[in-house]
C-alpha cells in the first residue's frame, strides 16, 4: 500500500496560540480545544506538548545543515563582489579564490540583499566629464527655485512610431504554449519604423513650441530654428514677468558650432554654461518621456501607422502636437522643484551617475 504523503504542519497565528493556551490552562481536553478552535486535533496536541515542554508558545529553532562558511568569509565574498560587480557567480568563485561553491556564494549574497540587476543605461562618463559635472553642480548648489524658474530648458528628441514605452501585461497561464499565442505577444517592428525629430523648450511652467525638424541637422538649420522659434518665445516671456531668462542647451556639435555660439552671443538673453553628458540635469528629458508614453496611450495604433515616411511623419507631428498641448503646468512645476535635489544628488555622486 503506498504511503500517505506527509502534510506540512500548520503554522498557528498568535491569536490561535493564545486561545489554545487559555483553554489548556483550564485543563480542557485536546478534542474539545480542537472543536472550539476549528483546528485539527493533531495540530492542537503537537502545540500543547511543545508549550508544556518549553514553557513558551514561540517556535524553537530547528536543527539544520551547519553553515559551510564563517561570517568573515561571508563578509570577504561580499566585499569582493561589490568591488567586481560585472562578474558572474562562477567568475566570482574563480577570481576571489573562495572555497565556497557558486551556489553557496549566490545564497550568501542573496541573504545580504545582493543579486544581479540589469545595468542602467546612462551617458558614458569619464573622470574628466565627472569633474566638469561636479564643478557645475557646486556652482549651482545654492540656487533657489526662483533662479531655476528663469532657465529655458531645451533639447531635441526622436520619436519612432514603433517604439511604445508602455509595458504590455497580459493574463495567461505559465508555460510556453500560451506565452506565444497571438493575443499574448507584443509585436515590435524591427528598427522601430519611421522616426520624427523634434525640438522644444520650456521655462518655469510655460511650454515653448514643439517644432518638427526635417532633413539633416546642421548648425545652419539649428540657427534658423532658433531664429524662427526660440527668439520669439524668449521675447514673449516679458508678458509673463520673466525679464532675465537664461537659455539652456546641451553640447551637441551643432549647438557648440562657432556660428551657433556667435548667433547666441548676439541675443539679448544669456546662454547657460552646460556640463558635458548631463541629460540627468535637464528636466525636459522627463517631458520627452511623458510625451512618448502619452502618445502611445492615446493613440495605440501609432506603431502600426500605414503609409510612407512623409505620411507617417505628418500624422506623428499632428498627434504629438495634441499631446504636447495637453501637458499641464503642474508637470513642469514639479520638474523645476526637483532641480535642487538633482544638483544635490550630483554633488553626492561626485559628478558621476545619479538616479535622474
């Protein structure tokens, strides 16, 4: 006759334990305690025996296999791992000289909250660029929100019709069969499809125009864009009580070109000195993320737009203009309010990477 499978012992709650102890103190029989507490009689008897033997309702430590590493060895492998974050578990064992198995190393690291994570994608920094970022942060460490509200943040962005930043979640059972059913797969176009380059800016809670950029971007086309769209926008800020706005741009080649700098030097507004490789300090990057997310949320057929590149770009421009217009002032206000925290984070990181 086959053996009956062993059932796992039921874990009692603190309330159940207290109720059983109260009945035990009144010399109530196990069967009656089980009936009143609606628990199996075996569970009640096992708990009662442990309680009377130990004098406590707490579970006693269970015996198990002894650890095959000391606390010092655990600390040593932890420190080695945090100093060599790109190694895998096998390489950790080989290069650390540890006597522990790769499986044990994995367990020890997990116990200390250390596991493999996907590396964040950020602009590549060097000690020189990090030093420049730190210098910029120290200069602006004491800036007030009123000072940050006078910066006109600008940037370009590329929006591809086939790249939806929204994660797609589906209900299905585990296993390969349902995983690859047509309704459960998020089809992605290879290469992302047609893309549209755009430029814009914002200051405080005021958005600038969203400008599609056609053709090859050069210093001449960029200067024409600034003449046509930025200068009128900066001139209009007087109506909002902003008289001393400062223009911000990153260090793209067309921005740093001699003729671009010459053009900006002739304007009535100043241009901020910007550290290289610092998208994390430019809050408009978060507007771009919101713009792309909202585009695909409101127009889920965007990634399947039919037609050639000119037709697709025209529809993209129309839809993006609608989404851009609906971004409220509170979004930009929150971004400006984050600037002191961004600068503080950059100083704390000594000019290296931040969570922004």
